[in-house]
């Protein structure tokens, strides 16, 4: 993995200035610090690419650290999935895998130091009282009655908190900063709370846990991080980040904020993604409609396409929403170069070529990828009975419909010209079930020796040799560009797209795909890019549509806007 061609941005400009000034002895050390309370999504990919990419480009280091300070929401399942996702994206933390829980003892000692310096105190206010005392954006807060306790009393109470003498929620340790600060994060924030919950790594060793804002910056410091790169929602937390480091007089990383990734038609909140999973509105975290990395991976996205997407959107200081079409373009561009072409029919209509010998099958040569000659060719069987797409035939076509119709000649890809002679219908329903056609044996390979032209080329599969498959057509999970824009008393789930998944059970694909493994990607000619799903078995192949050949959703959106 390389990051060649990455353009400069304001974070790199800051690092360049630091290196020029020999700050941090010329070292660059970043980290990716996820909380293990959910699966990573494509927004995290931007942070992963940024932190690991900067370390790579500046010959520096990047740690993977789990900020696991809230055992009520964390789980080893999330830890394992995050490690898998980072590796899949192409990055390696080598021997630099850390956990905030590794530092619990040292964090406790730092809290003791703040108490000894008169910069922290034990507060007895209830959560409701604390909110009341906090004040508002326009009114200062009020000081807690425990704020003026002596250092000795605070040390005694804090140690007894650790020893488990008090009930959950009855006491907290707070930093003594400024209850009148215009930044609410500086109004004596909580440092430790009592929480009798088993931790996924430390078990029941602790009954007090540090708050994220306290543990995060101190963990950065202990790891020797030089540039603490985070998203814009932490900008108002930076003064607190700096205050803890200055109050303890320890190594001080520089926090730099950038705009997080936001996609239209998508939810990026882990809490809301968890709701989709827990309420059964999607089929797990790896549902191909989810923006999670495991969901994108299952759908068929490549790590290269995600990295290129992050490179395309760049790094900014102001939040904005990226069109999901940019993400879809990245996978199209990637797979256009690497995916083998095959022919598949999703909504089959039977074609019988009446003048083709009944007992004959021939092998025709087809190109695997016109973008890469080194991928060579393959053989596809051709016989008397075929399947074509139902949409490629119309009995009474409009003026601009150039595909198959009664009396009309079209080209079959890599094969012959055929002409429709008769339409066969179901006696009961009247539905068209079969087309009777004739072929011109002089047009083998798809060209006519007499120079006559046809206006359409259709894909097809030979009925006897084709493999029956299931195909899952995925669309956007939400119907609104901003899924969180809802009517009164509704939540974001009211904007779920009821047509986000269409499952087709009677699709046919050419036999060259037989034996292909899970995750293999193809371009179905004229239809889009598809990937073999893990649900596949020896009895049934299952394909996921990764993306159409072009941005068809944009057309749908324009139609909706016109209405």
C-alpha cells in the first residue's frame, strides 16, 4: 500500500512546519483511536487513511489504540472487527496495539496528582443536580458544594471510590477549572465515575472508570503521539485536552481537527447503526446496505476503492456532505480495470433459435476485460436455446427502442445476428414466455460479411449450460438525502427505503464462473458489478450487486425532484 499522489492539506502543512522547526525532534507519530462500541464505517476509513497515511508518508509511526473507557457499551466483538477492518484497508500497526485500559493504573495516578495539586475534587451532586448547576450557554454555572473540600478529604474520598465503598452514581471526581467558562466542557468536567460493570479486558478489577476526555489525551501523551488528529466535534474539547496535559506537566501532543466524512442517503452514527441492527431493520452489521466497512466489504467494495475515495474527497476544515455517487464512482473505476466480464441474465426470457441444430453446442471466444489484454479470453457455450433479458424485448416497441422486437434483427454478444419471428404466450396468463428466432450463420463473432448493421447488441446465456443463481440488487438504505430530516414525532428509520433490497431467485449466468470463491468480483455485461456473497454454497451461487455501470440513482433522484 502506498499513498502516492496525495495532495497537500492543512494538516500536512502543519506537520511540514513542525518538521522544519525540528519540533518533536523531527518525529511524526499519529494514532487511530476507535472506541470499541460498534463496527467501523466508511467515515472511520477517512481517519484511518489519514492517520496511517501521514505516518507512512513522513516515515513515522501510527498506533492502533482502543479507547475502551466505557464498559457498558464495549465488547471484544467490536475489537476484533476493528482490527480486521484496519488490516483489510491495507494498514498495519506492527507492534503498536494499545488499549486505554492498559493505562488504567497510570490514569488513576494522574487523577491523584490533580487532587494533590488542588485541581480536582470529589463531588456528591446527583446527575440531575449536576446538570442544573452546570448553567447554560448564556448563564454561568454554579460551584458544587464539594468544590472547596480539602485535598486530604478529596484524596480520602477518591481512594474510597476506588475501593468500592460508594454506590454507582453517588460520587464523581471532577476537574476544578471554571464554572463560568463560555465553553461548557471546561465547567468542572467529570474525570472519574463509579461504575460496577465488567470490563472486556480488566474484568471486575475496577469499579471506577475514567471519562473519555480525561483518558484520551493522557493516552496520547503516554504513547508519545506528536499529532492528535481528530474530527471537528472535538474542537470544543481541545481546551480541556490541553488543560489536563498542562496541569500534569507531561508530554503535550498537538490536537488538530478535520471535517468528518458525511455521505448523503447515509447514517454515520454508530448509535443509530446499532439501532438498525438491534431492531432487525438490516441483516446485521455486515448487511451490504450498511456503510460499515464489513458491509461494504461483503457488498464487494475493494480496499483500494475505499482508499482512493478518501484520497478524492480530501481533508477539509469545514463539515460538508459528500455525494454517495463519489463513493460509487470509486468502485466502478477500480473494478473497470480488474473485474472479469461475464454474461448473466437477471430476468430471463427464453429464446429458441429454430434454424440452429438441436444437438449442437459450440464454444465462442469472449474477452475477459477490454481494459486489460493480459486477462485474456474465455470460452462461452452457444446452443439452440438461450436466455436474454426480458427488458431486451418489446412486442410493440416505441420509436427509440432498438433492441429485439418482432421482425427485428439484433446482435448477440460474441455470437450471431438473430431475428425474432414469433412470440409465444402462456395460454392462461397471456405472459410472453418464449421467443422464436432465426440466426444468420454467416455472422459468427457478431459481424456481418455483407456489412449490414444492427442497432443493438444483447447479452445472453445458453440455457442448457447456464448456472442458476440468486442475485441481490442493493439500493440506498434511505430514500431521503438527509435521513435525519423527518416529520414530527418520527425518527430516522421512517426514511428507510422499502426498495433497498430486491432479491431475484431465477437468474442465469455463464458456466465460466463455476468454482469461483466467495468475494470474487465480476462485471455482468450491461448490468453492473457483482460479487459472490458468503451465503453461496455448492448448491447455489449468490451474487450481490456492488454498483450499476453508471449512476442510475441520480436519474431517480431527478425524477423525484420533478414530481
